[in-house]
C-alpha cells in the first residue's frame, strides 16, 4: 500500500494510531512511520537491508515513554534513492526531525542504524541520548582489527569474505524471478520462528524492500548503494567516532554470532577479540559511552525486543 500524504505532525500532536508518510523537506524523500506516544522524541533507524517495519514491536512498546518515529533509510523500503555517505544519512535524519518539530530528539539504531545514530551523537553533543544496538565496525575491516589469528589464514579468510560480499552486491542488481521471490519469502517465514515475529510480519518486512522496474522485481538497496556503503565501512572505522561522542550513548553488544557467520568461525572469533580490545580502551577513555553485553545475536532487536526496549527506556529516562 502506498504511503498516504500527510501534513507535518508536530511533537505535540502525536497520532493515536501509526501513520505512514513521506518527508519531502530533505534532498531525498524519506518514508516515515509515526507511531505516536508522548515524552522525549525518539527517532528509530534500521540496519542495512532492513526497513522501518523491523521496529514495529519495539516502537509500539516505546510509545508508553516516548514520541516515536521510525524511518526507511534512503535506498531502502519506500524512501527515495540517493548517494550514500554518513553525512547523507545524517541529513535525512535532520529532515525527519525538522518535519516533526523535534528540536533535539534521541536517536536509536540497529547495526548500520546504530552506527548512524553514533555519528549523529558526535555531531550533536547536546543530544539527550543515543542507543546503539550492535552497530560497530563491519566484519570486512582492516587486518589489525582481528586479534590472535594466523596472518596467512587471516588473509585467506578476508579474501573469501570480500568475494562473498562482492557476489552479494552483484546479486542486488539482478532481477528476481517469481519463484526466487517466493523462495525468499519462505525463507523469511522460516526465520520468524527464531524471532519475535509472526510469519506475516517477517514477509511484510521482506516485501517492503522489493521494487518493480520495467516489469521486473529487484531487491533494495541496489548495488550502487551497497558498494558505496561497503567502501565507507572500510574507510571510516566507528571507534574514533565513539571516542569523540560527548552526549550519553548506550552500546548494546551481541555475544552470539548469526548462523551465517559460522562459515567464518575463526575470523569472527578474531574479530570479536578485536572488538573486546577496542571497547575496553573506549570504556576507559570516554565516560559518555556505556557498553553492555546482550545474550543475543546481531539480530537482537528482533530476538529480544522487550529486553532491549526496557534497556533503552531506562537509559533515556530523565534525559529529555
């Protein structure tokens, strides 16, 4: 169903039921779902390859404490296409905040969205709070960020990982046959059993990132976006940004790997040791950063929405 046009909704006039609209005041049209609620305004940012529907369960719980808005990142869901950079992503969040009259919102994000929220926190030192759900450096990173691994094996595994990501980026630009689309829907239905989602919700999230061009179906984001994002993750390590954040920030770290990472067990273990090393340095250097470990995988926001909602609410309490 296409988004319904809507007049701007101010922070003081939240809807009683979620409303979907397109924010047009920035350089790229950004799709938004306004969940309503009262209290400190909160903008929710999903991860790469996701969309705002991934926040539905969490957002509904958060409306008891916050004025909640979720967005589709550019290139995702029903938002427009545009070039990717961290600055572009922050521009889109600013456009959403301006549209709703949020002078100084809190921002929470998952994965890439958590990294974007962290960049927002660096640029807005007076922000009431940032919550980052397992957003840090990407798995494809500098060799120095892997600890305790044989250099030859590390080089081989990184080459294999790079080849995998290159193949995935290429596949994003290929049209999907109807049987491929249905197979993907079935895969998402099966995954719902391990998440706090119904099969219908899982399929709805998947379908939102489908687009039809010239009678052919494609996945969003497209290959150009994926390639640009991949480059930026390699070039811009998040830890220097975390060291520069001055507003309060909560980082929730997953302690379990996703099933897809099992093929890179040694590499992921070395990656995790690198994260542990660098988060230990961060804790000692920047008192604005609060780090907690969560017994979940990278899909934590869909595995444990109640626990993570409680953590977010407790962290932001009294900061508005």
